[in-house]
C-alpha cells in the first residue's frame, strides 16, 4: 500500500497511527461532553425553536423541498429518544 501511495512504509504507519489517535480523542471528547445530556429534552427544545414564527430572510427551505412538502412527499423529521 505504501508503494501505491508513493510514501515510505514508516510514513504510512505514522499517518495511520495519527488518524487512529485523532478518532479516539474525538470519541472521548464527545463521550465526556454528552455523558449527562438529556437528548429528549434537547430535541423538545429544538422542535419548539421558532414555532409559529415565519422563517427569517435567508432561512427559507429550498424550492425543491417546498415542492416536495406541497406534494406531501417530504420525509418525516428525524427524532431520537434516550
């Protein structure tokens, strides 16, 4: 694989280890900061955000999405439960 990438085997190993470390640290970060998260409450808040208010200029749905909704073909909004 190193030959096909045009790099030394040592460099390929270094990059692979660095990528693995980055992934591991990212996972640890999100686990640490989401440990006590109340996902259901967060989704409840997001669903209320802006309820009853028209979109601000620039926040409108794309025309393709508006057409899908008008035709009754839009996908339901994704929700997560704890």
